[in-house]
């Protein structure tokens, strides 16, 4: 069984949205937190996210094809294991 082709796009979109919210809070953080502030923050964040996703996804970018479902998890678990080993060696 293969990983769904849109998985990477969904993960990228959600992380781009989170980053754009943080960026907009950083830029407009000293403003008074009213309902209008939150609506402007949401609109600007979504606009930044849509623009970033448009650039990233054009011409079929960030699309998975024929990636086995178990493969990404084994890579991630292997990297986590190596990271923990390195941390343990640094503490010793």
C-alpha cells in the first residue's frame, strides 16, 4: 500500500499556515487585540499561506508518487533513534 499522494501537501499547508500566523502575530503583536485584529490576522495568515502553497504546488510540486506507506515512518524512527543516541553520547 502506498502513501496518499496529497499527504506531503497537507502537511506543508498546515505548517505554512502555522508559520504565517506566527509571522503575523510578530508583525502586528503590539496592536490592540480586538475582534477586528483577529479577523485581519486570520485573513492575512490565510493569504500568505495560499500564496506560499501556490508557489510550492505549481507544476505538480510536493506530490508523492509510489512511496510505500511504511517507508516514511521507518526513516523517521531511524533518525529519532540516531538523535537519541547522539544525545546520550553527548551526556556521557
